C-alpha cells in the first residue's frame, strides 16, 4: 500500500530489552510534545493495559493498543488511522525488546513487526548507565539486524552526566544514526512496579499530574524535540480506511452495560468499549470498591481485569455491592468477566469473600501464566457461540480451584478447558480484543436485551 496522504508524523519508541525505560521515555515524550502544543495520540504495541493508562494521562486522549496477533496484520493501519483522528503526532511505545514477539524464531507481534506495518521510524532506547563504546556495538546490532526496520534515532537512558552523553554520541557517530539525546538517571522518576508490571496510573491518581509533568520536564531537558519531530515526519503510514465500530441498528430496547472501573479494575481495551456503544449499549461505570449498588437498570455487568487481589479486603468489605451482583445474576442478568473480573466472581480470593457467582476459590500462589492463546468457545455464552474461534492473551499469577466449569467451561485452550460459562455468564482468564470480531459486542448486547427471569 502507498503512504497515506498527509499521514500523521509517527515515532516508535523501541527498546533493546524490557526495563530500559520505554514507558518513561514514551510517556514523557507524549507529555512534552503536548506541552509544546501538539495533539498527541499514544499507542502501545501488544496486549498490555497498564502502560496505555500512562499514555492517556500524558495525552488526554483514550489509550490504544496495536497488536497484530490479536487483531491481525490487516487491521493495524486502520486502527492506527482510527486512533489518530484529530491528532497531529503519534507516539507508539513498543513491547519488550525491539524484535521480541510471539516466538523466538521470528518477530511476529513485536515492536519491529508493528513498525514495519506502519512504515514508521524507530527510536531505540538504550540503558547506557554502565556503557561507553559498547553502546555503539549494541546500536549497530539493532540497526543492521533487520534492514526493513528503520532505526532512525537513539535515546540513551540513565546516563550519568552530560559528559557521558557526549561520550556515547561520539562512540555511535560512525554509524550515522542520530543521537536524539541522553536522559539523566533520576531515581525519583522510577515508576513503582509489582507482580504484573507497573502500578496502574489509576492507583496513583493523586500523583499522576505531578509524575507526568516531571517526565515531560525530564524529556525536554534531555532530548531535542525538534529533532524528534523531524524523525517522526519520516513515517509513511500506509493509506487505509480508518477502522470504525460497525453500528448495529437496535432491534429492541436500550441495553445498559455497567463497566467495572476504579483502582481495582483498570484493564479494558478502548475499542471494546467503542464496540459495545456501537452495538447499542449505554456504558456506565461502577466502582466495586466504593459503589454500593449497580447502576439502575443494569442489564450487563462487564468486569474487566485489574488488581482485585491488591484490594481484596476492601472489595470483600463492600457487602452491599457484592449482594447487588448476586441479585443481578440470580435474576438473569448477564455477566462478562476477564481475568481480575473472574477473581471477583469467585467464592473467595486469598480467603476474602467475593461474590460467589462461580463455585471456585482463587488464590495468588501460582507461577506467572503469560502468553497469547488461540481459543475455542466450549459452550454457548454471551461472548461467543460454541466452537467459535478467537484469539486472546493470558497474564496472571492467580489460580482457581476448580480450574474451570467442566461442561460449562468458557474456552478450550490448547486442549485444556478454561473458565466458566453459561447462557448469561462468561468468566475467563483470557483477555480478548474485539476489533477483529465485532460480533462479540453484538452478542453481549443481545444477551442483555433478552428477557430476564
């Protein structure tokens, strides 16, 4: 495909590995460009929910993901054009190392893969805190590994001084790759982490504005923003019709979807919410930590992921909402839950009582389960008809006993049963992105419209 006429300047922030500071650099860059008067759209490569929350805080625009495994290569450019409506620059944060993807033998699903699909230049973040001339060897390797990936600039992170940055720039100069700057090590800017990555921005609400402002100042001090924009203008994003949620002509009454939010439930894809609205849903928020009732007229309860384990005591203490969720289920209300939402539906979580919608107890004593999944619906449920194939992603350290609902399991995953399902229930560890399968949203809304008992 040819480049889109007047396509938005775009820069991909890649890293040599995880934990080199990509999120801090990308978020600070977004905030600094916004401070300079740009309308910035942030994207995250891959299935992650946490980093996009920081992007949204920096840009003031909805967070968005670009994941070729979950949605397919053909939707990356359309989703990009959908997300950049009204923006004049896009910053795409990568995942793990630049070439790390689904498998060790190729880079499917990687930052490099998405950069190629977007025709976008890559800025490589290098943790140079303990490097001198060796940085040139690292940059040379990444620049030459795949000739179809344009490595258009380097950012040295965690440098010790301006003199250290000059030394690194001298080492890299023979490669002909621009050094966009060096970012001084500042332990005050380190974003706290825990068992699944960074602490979500929603749990740092009182600090968010200050954190974003500090990251913007850090980037402005260390990087040449004019040079960054020159690199971004090299992008040649393929022309494509922007993805648009297909609108369904309502065939019945309006459907109210109560969507869990607040500090305990922060994981949801923006496009999934847009699809629900396009399917005829009115989406309203409910915070299981503080709200004592579901919104009046709730037809569907949508419990996305998050960290209910961190807030288990407070979730257990909200007896009123737990009772309301049980009444919703007992009277034929529809419930869709993913990962953390599944834990809230259990009888207990680490000994704290939950809603008891599904007959399983959850504990946080499991090794990390992570990876993309090809899934097949095991039984008819509000998300998918039996034998429907979807793609998803798992990322958790919890387990449930029993591990699935047997004949009422949600999915078959690599030959094993997973999750809990029924005509009004879908509860699973697997997160799904519905851009490639918008019928999921239609099905959820249709389930909410059916007469209740």
